[in-house]
């Protein structure tokens, strides 16, 4: 599909895929917060409920971490990054965020794995973008 202002909309298919998948994860985490709030009848803060606090943080942390990674993925794709490497980074990001959310919601040590992998993905993408030299 083309747009007279944007050109071909499939300009960044890899970033588009992982942005959509991460959006579904963020939406699922948001719905989870709403469901827990409704169940506990707590509509501000966490009401002292650890489970609600965990749900809020799982959603909030995802919202805090995913945008930077997606911007870096987009910059790498626009700078001519290899499609396979883009999928490796995008897939690792999604797995990392899922692991972090599940670990946080279930008080499982996989949360630390997800957090660490998220940082590794962000660091790797930042380095790769510099290596691709989008300015030169």
C-alpha cells in the first residue's frame, strides 16, 4: 500500500512487526491492571496489595523500556541493518519483555533474566546503530 506523503508503508517491516507484537503485550498488561483493580476494588494506587503493585509495575516497566528499544530497532532498519539481525534483536526484545512481565507477576527469578536481556538488546542495538553509521 502506498501513501502520497509517506511512500511505501512497508518501508520498515521488521520494526513494524515487533512494534505491533510489543503493543499487544503492553495492552495485555494494561488489561491485567484493570482486571486486578476491578477485582480488588482499588482504583487509585495499589491499595497496599502486592499483586496489584506487581501488575502496575509490569505494565509500567514495559512502557518504560520498549519505546527506546523500538526506536533503536527502527534506526537500525532505516540505516540498512541486516533483516536477520533485526529479527534477532526484535525477537529477543519480545522474549525479554515477556519473561520480565511473567517473572514480575508470578514472583519468579525469570524477571531478572528478562530485565538483563532487555538491557543487552538495548545496548546491542545502540552499538549496532553507531556501527551502521547512519550519519555517513
